[in-house]
C-alpha cells in the first residue's frame, strides 16, 4: 500500500491525531519512568530525540582496537577535542555556514563506544564488492564534474531526501532530530531534515513488490518485548549510503535505555554492495523541541546557482575554443 509514503504531512497528521487521543490518559498508563507504556500497553517511545554526537560511524584509526572509552572522563576529553576541532574547521571563514547553524555534538554516545559500528570488531564499514566499488567511483566522478543537470547532484542537494531519514538513520551536520508518534497499529517517525515522515505499520503486512523502490524504503514493524523492530527493504539506492544500492536491507531496533535516552541499533545487509553484513548502534537524547519545518526547496538557491555557473563555464570554454580555432 503506497499510501504510507504518499504525503509526509498528511500521513503525519493522521498518525499524530491517532496518538493525540491518548494524551488525556497516557500519564496514567505509564508504569514507571524507565518503562513507560501507552494506553494500548505498548512500550512508549514517543517524544523528540536528537542523534547528534561526536562519535563517528567508523572507528578512527588512532583508536584502533579500542571499542569503548575506559571512563566517562576519557570520553569527555575525546568529545572536547573533537568538538574543538570541528569548531576550528568552520571558524576559518571557509564553507557555507558558521557555528550557529552547524550541530556537531559535544558528547560521545552514552554507551561510550568509539564508533557506531559494533560489527565487524574493527568498527569499520566492510569493503565494497568489486562491482559496487566501480559503481561508486563512477558516481563520485559525476559529482566532481561540471553538472549537466540537477540529476548529477546528490539527492540532498536536490532537496529530495537526506541520509538522516533513510535507514539506518544516522546524524548529519545539523537538524538531527526525530519525533516518534505511536498509535496502536502504526509508528510514525517525523524526520527534521526535509520534514520527511516514515510511517511504519505494525499489522504484519508483507513488504511491497520487489520492483517498487522508494527513497525511504518500505518499512514494516513489530514488537519484541520492549523493543520496536523495523524491517526495511525496497530502498532506491540513490542516497549514497557508503556505496549501498537498491538491494539494501536494514533492520532497526528501538528501545529505551532510560527515561532520557533511546538506544538505536541497526543491521545492514546488502550482498551486491558490501562483502559482508554489518551492525551498529548509537544513542539518542530526549529533546524539548519543538521541531521547526525544514523547507529545503523553498530556499534551495544553491542548485540553480551551481547550474547557472556550469552553463557559464560551458559558454566561456566554447568561446575560448572558437577563438583558438580562428587563429
């Protein structure tokens, strides 16, 4: 049923309306701050969660062999050094934004892991298959060349979708907030970046036909104890996730670590892109909100500017070539 991806705002309004009917009695249904429940008896994951952290996806080479920081003090020292380095990189006058807009995070993940990736043990993304590596290199060559049209630029530059919305949902340079809303038969995840919404049915339905591919994929979910398990297939392969393609299969697990922390775990399997499956996890922190609309297309002045500049360069090169020929 493709209605679940038809209109982000309409779908989110429906899910929010379903959840709003719980607000009058929801507080009574929570058994404890560490194990809150909805009126339907489901584990309550609702709220606004921020995924920003200094912890990287892959373990830095200088931390090779170190899966966890040994203490809070060591994690805090690493976080401060990483935060200072990020600020120095954007305070030198180079780039499009300054520190007011960027959100690089100031702490490591709550588990004190040195990377999101938990498997392989080295904390690094497995190698691409030869075919995927060749495809990835061709795609990067297109990104580096003078664009012939908007299709040559990334989906984020086209304001179509950001990686923060596509499973697995990992932070970017800013706007790494998610709002989770639950009803009995659905979970909606509102993604700040480009205000996309993932609506995840819990009714046991099968995935869409394999020939249907969507930017956010096709997600179905179920509960395993206090953990929400979401299985996503039918992805487009166009969002540039470490070289993954349309055969990407992601399993996400959402659970509460405590009243203010959401544990987000994921398994990535793409046999035509990666030489083996891999796993990761991060923690998200409760945020007060609200989340304001990120209207990417309404202010997307960069892409027309890039294309006008490219055509101006084409014209200049043609004129120079004509002048050289005339000599």
